[in-house]
């Protein structure tokens, strides 16, 4: 195992540039010179992408830019004592101590544990003072090595503190807190926040056990530790795993950086809330945690209603998408191999075999690929598999909506409501409403106080049974017919618009503009969800308006990154160096239907970029509808062309939208002052 850091990876009192982008590149160049990376640009891009999610500057003049990246094959540290200091976004000013922490994608846990030790050491003033006083690279490497050598446990269940037995807990009356820390990358802030909270708890005379949910793995807090706690602190930028374990505890919730700045204040808040009967608490009832109590996942006490609704719906959609993708592509392959007549001959997959191929003339499979019975057999097989996958779309949507509200106890009744939507003909609308109701009812039941002996039965029997019974009754008796009527009208409306090109074009243009407006934001997701749920409703249809809507939405989402990439090539002087670098990636991002590739451009110049790409995407969406382009896959861009019906129209619509958006953005930018070379977010 190579050392994480050696003298060639250290610079003392070095001028690495005026801003953090230059400083990160300077640190990355140390890795290149030391032979620890062969792809400088990729390393810099990944580090800046992480930096874009939240600044890595910390109080006390410290910066820890970090990333997981394919540009390194083993974890590596590079260090610079910066002179002059560089602003990394810390509240108290620029940083003079900067570590670039690089971990390989899927890196081994041993190295990651060492990195966590460094993160913990950086919150200790004695360590940072020593770094500032180091007279040579050798001395500095020695200081860093000292904090890395002694391996420590990855979780901090206060193992070093004497764990009082059950009888000793009461007489000591020492306050006890638990905490969970987690950040998206899981290699730095997770552990620094834990260290800061532990230090603050020690100063406050409080026992604190922290569960670090990071890349180096996680050891869950013992049930007894949680039950003995007076309050819990969630310092997370991602959802808390098995949040239900903390049900009923007074809660202090924040992002993962706050403890690094205000650990003492957070500990004080937790102690205050432990004594406050009206304090916010983790959803659910105390003592229900381990059995899978009913709580939401990932939300926080400070989450807005809008954000909560979006999170719940997107949870369902995100779990549904794999079924849509697999099913849609399999069905497309089925049509490709067996022809559209395969719809009426799915039984070929079971009645025939590799040694008993179907008779194409007898079955009327006139459009099987190359007139091959073998390919027709495979076509039938793909079609049946795809249709089976599609059968899970609405149940998965409803089940995971309920899961987002009520955690595991909501899954079963949610899936049942989704399947019931198919029986009642209420489609995805019935699935969404059934999933929401199932989640709410399961959540409500789980919060009821029950005797201790009944707690084990709640998540596996009581909650699924009564939730399914009550919500199923409502869906069948009260909502089934109205929702079925609404779905019939919706489908009739789409057919009506499909028969009238003007309306269909208008719909395509509207959805296209929505896709480009916020590039992955709520409006974009609304349009995409409309298309994917419609695709689910189309199921195995050979020609349905929902398939055209899906094509319009995906094509429109491809336009912004490609158009901006083209613009940087045609008029590079209108863009900064960073924008031109982002433009190089825009080609592939757009071709892959990753609309977010346009965000750096929109963030830098929203008034000129957003209207331009909205116009181009609207043109593409409208033309896709006009040309009758249909698509059976929910994602993939040009890589799912085989699932496209109307490839020529697909290409023309995309090219037209790209041309319009590119021309518009060039025209608007031509009226603006020359670009200033400022740092830009890199995706």
C-alpha cells in the first residue's frame, strides 16, 4: 500500500493562485508530478464538481477539497500551506492550509478509514498549529503520518468512554446524546462533523455517540444507546439510513457543515430540546424504532411542504424508472425482432422453443426481422419480458411513494394500491393517490401508542393489514370510478390532441420549454414525470400518443447542453475559458439526455441562456409531435435510437432545436459585455 502522502506531495508557503480553482489545480498538479494520477483534467473536474455542491472551506483557515474519482488508483493526499491564503468559502475568511483528498471510485475501506482520521485531526487546534509551524516537507509528512497511523474505529459510539451498565445509568444522571453525520461524498465532512460534535459534547460534559454514515462503512448505533439518549442530532446532507430507529427522540437537524462551525451551539440546542416537551421530534413513537416504525426517509424537521411533496413523488418515480427502462427497451427489441404483429402472439415465447421455432406463415408474423423464425421467437420472448416489467410500473410507483412517507411498513400496502389501480383502470393517477393514502395511513397507525408486546406485530401485520384494508376500501368504493373517469378523459384528450396536430405541437412545445426552464429542477421533473407515467400507461401499445409525448420530452431535454456546446465552438470569444471547457462535455451530456449539462452556463448568465434554451427546446418538442416521433424508452438519448419510431423526424427535430437555441444564445450574448474570466461551476 503506497503512503497517502510523501514529501513530493507537499508545498510550503506556496502561491497556487488567486482563487480556489487555481489552488485545486495546483494541488492536482502535485499528484501528476508525483505519478499519482495520469488524468489531471479529470481530477480537477471531479474536485471542482464536489466543490460545487458545497464549499470545503472550514473555520480556522482550513480547506479540504476532496473527491472520489477515476483519475486516481489509490487514495492520495496533497498539501499546500498557501501564501497568500485562498478563499474556499469559509465564513471566517480564506484558508492557508489546504489538503486535496483524492479517493478512487470504489476505493478500499482501509485507505478511506485513514482519510477519516485526517478529517478528524483537522478540527484539533494543536494539529493545525503544528502544520503551520512545520519547517520542512519531511516534518509535515511526519505530522500527518502520526494522525494516520493509529487505526481507529469508523464509528464513534463513544468506545473510549466507560459504558455504564443499566444500573449505573440512573445514578450518574449524565446527559446522553446520539448523532448521525453523513455527507454526499462520505470521506471528509462526515467525520469532521462527528469529531466536532464529540469535542463539543466533551466540553459540555455530555456523553455523545455518533454514527458516521460515510464511505468507510458504518456501524449502526446499538439499540440500547439510542434508547438511553435524551436527544438526537442529524447533521446530514443526505437521508439518514434507518431513521426509524430514532423515532420519538427530540431532534436537532442541520446540514453536515454546521457542526464544524457551531458544534457547541448544536449540543446546547439538543440539551435544550431534550427538556422541551414541545420540541421537534423524529417522526414516530419512542421505542418503535428497531422494528421499522413508521417514519419518513430522508426528510428533516425543517423540510418545507413543497419539498416534502416533491421528495415523496420523486422517490416513487425514481424507483419506477428502472421498470420503465427495462420494460420499454425489451418491448422495443421485441418489435424489432418480431414485428408489430408480435403483440398478438406473445404465446410464441412459451409455446415455442429453440428446437421448436414458430411457423411465421401460420401465425402471420410477416415482419419478423430477416424473416427468421429464431428472431421472431426471441422477439416474442423480449416482448413478454418487457410486458412483465411494465406490469410493475404503477405498483412500484405507489409502493415507493408510500415508502417515502411511512418507511418499510408502507411498502406492502402501497404496492397493493398500485396493483389495485391496474384492476380498477385508474392508471398512474390511481397509483399516486393510492400510494399517498397508504403512506399516510401507515404513518398514522405507526404513531399510535401500543403495548410493548404488540410492537413487533405492528410493522409486519397490523400496519399492512389495516392500511391495505382501509385504503383499499376507499379506493374501490369511493375513488375508483371517479379516477377511472378522469383517466379515460385524459387518454381521450391525448388522443384528441394527437388527431389535431396543432394541439399536439402546442403540448410538445410546452413540455419542451418546461424541460429547459430549470434543467433538472421541479418544472423539469414535472414534465418528465408526466411523460414517464404516460409511457407506463401506454404499456405494450404499438401506437399511442403517450409514446410521442415521451419522445418530445426526451428530445427537448437533449437540446440545451448540445446547443451551448455548439455555441462555444462557433463563437468562443463570447464564453469564458471555463465555459468553453464545460462546452466540451456538453456534447456527450446532451447526447445522453442529461439536461443538467447546461446548468453552468445558466448559472453564469441566466437572463440570456435560459430563454434561449427554452426556445430551442420548445421548437424541438413541437417538431417531435409534428413529425409523429415516438419513443418507448424513458432515457438514453441517442443510445436508444432503436427504440425510436421516426428516426428521421427525431434527428430533424433535435437539429432544429439546437440551431434555434444556439442562434438565440449567441445573439443575446453578443449584446453583453465581454465575458469576465471568473470561476464557474463545473458539472
